[in-house]
C-alpha cells in the first residue's frame, strides 16, 4: 500500500517524465490510460514519443492509412513534445498531409526529430523545421533539396544526420552554413549530386566537432573545420580528402577506405586515437602522418598493408613517436611469410597497459608473435585475442589452433598479472 500511496503523490511533471522514458509510443499510451492523473501527465507533460516498427511488430499488420491515423491521434493529444521519433522500416510511403500536420503541430516545442519514412509527394522537412528550436535532426530516406540559408536558419541545431538519400553538394554546403552551432554531422549512403565532372564536395563549418562519413558517391571531399575533433571515414573510394583546420583533431578513424591523396595538414599534433582498418598505404606517407602524434593514447592497425614490403613498423618507432601510448591493437596476417602489422625491433613499450591482437587467417607463427608482443609490454594489464574461426577446419588449421592454445597458456603462466580475454567470430 505504501507504493500505491507513493505513486498517488507523484507530481504530474514526474509522471510525464516517467512516461517519456518508456521508449515506445504504444507503452506510453497503455500506461497513461491507467488513471486520470496519468492521462493528464501524458497530455501536458509528455516530452518524448517514439513510433518504431521494431518496438511493436503489430504496426506491420496495419494499413498505412490506419497507421497515419494512430500517429496523428497520439501526437495531437500532447501539447509539449520535445523529442519525436518515427521510424517505420516496413512502410512504403506516408501521405504528405499527415506528415506536414505532425511537423507543424510540434514545431514550436520540438528539440529532436528522427524521421525514417518516405512521403508522397515529397515533403521538404527542412522547410517545415527551419527557424525553430530544433537541436537534433536525423533523416533517413528523406532527401534534402532547395536549401535557402537566408530563410531556413537552424540557429539551435547541434547534430544533423542524413542517411540513404540524395543531396546536392551545394545544398549540403548551404545547410552547414545555415547551422551556426552545428557540432556533429553524420552522412551515410548518400548520392551526392555535383555540378562538376570531378564529383567534388566542399564543406565548411567553424563549429563542427565530429564528422562520420560512410558510402558517399563522391570522388573528392574538402572539409574546412577549425575545431574538428573526431573524423571517421568508412567505406569510401576517394581521389582526394583534404582537411583544413587548426590542429584540433583528437580521433581519426579509417575503415575500408581507398584514398589516392590524403591531406589532413597540421591536424595530427593533438591526436589521441588513431584507428585504421582495411587500408593500404606506403610506409613513408604513413610515418609522415603518425610521427607528429606525440599525444597518442590508442593506436589500432587492423588489416593495414604497406605498399613497400621492405618497410615495416617497429617498436622503436612506436615507443619514440608515441610516449603516451596506453592501448595498442594489431592484426596478424600471412603474406609472403612476413608479419603484417607486427612490430619489429626490441625496444619496450613501457606505457602500454592494454594490448589487442588478432587474426583473420591464423598462421603457424601467431602464438609466437603474441608471446613476443606481450614480452615488449612490461606493464601490460589486459590482453584481448580476436580471431576468426571457420566452421570447416582442415587438419592443419586445427593443429595451428592447438599450438596457439598452448602458446597462450604459456603466456598466462608467465604473466599471471595479465587479464586474458578471447573474442572469436
């Protein structure tokens, strides 16, 4: 009975906050129907509403028209929504009229909008949300077009994400110019429409701190961002990527990227994290990039191939260039009997406390390589072994795995203070 009394005495503002954290619009509606007080909290104090086909699979059985009615009725019962998310992966298309009604009804209070449904005819969501208090905008399968910076100002927008859509390089550039406070930009699987044969995209922002770009149909990217701290490029094939900044970059990640000319200027001096996967580069260029990163704390090289096979990364280079390095991740591959991404030399890595080592195809010398790497890190606390195990193994593979297991036991017996973990695919 004490719990009932406690619930009865909760202020309606607190109840509204509880409802807002339920996550699913269906759960919110069901919970708010328990009593008059909770219905009042839903109407006056609910600040977050999420419609997702993943949360409630029964949405998939409804007609599009019926779903539009349910969303409309639910939204129109509230008076102060700040966060609205509508993500219906199964819906082919929403009619434009109800979508416009949702946006116009919530535009005065909305702070965050996540929208993943196509509309017919196409709705210019930027036009409906411009000059409002929106801080986060996440669009999926909704193209951006006709950007007018003089009219569509997003004075409060701090985060913008655009996925699976078409946008011109000019509109994207104008949109950034219309967001004087933007800090985070996410661009995924976009068809970039350019006006030149070089298929180039130029972006500029004084406030941008983080950029994640994946699978963009463009050949050339020039980014001017003085305060950029986090740069992540994924699944890109570029002739040129150029970063013009003032050296604020702290996190730099490349994953499955091909770049003919990579120029990040003076932005390496303050790097704390370098994470490079599935990447081919000449050692001279790679060394030139890394040698200035004296503040580096984490280095991950996974599937990195150096064009000049005679040049290999050694422990002396790592120890001298990265005196503050604490977290080191390296992959092992076999190619012409050489260790790719293995460290040569004998200098100790005294500051490394976490070591991650792995293979995509296990080789007979992997265990020996692991032992040698651990031996180079006298202050190691944690060792993580990553591996790929095929379902059908040859007798030779089984023997190599057995030999590796024996090597790991030897490591654990010798370095009893090291916590050893295994992560296999």
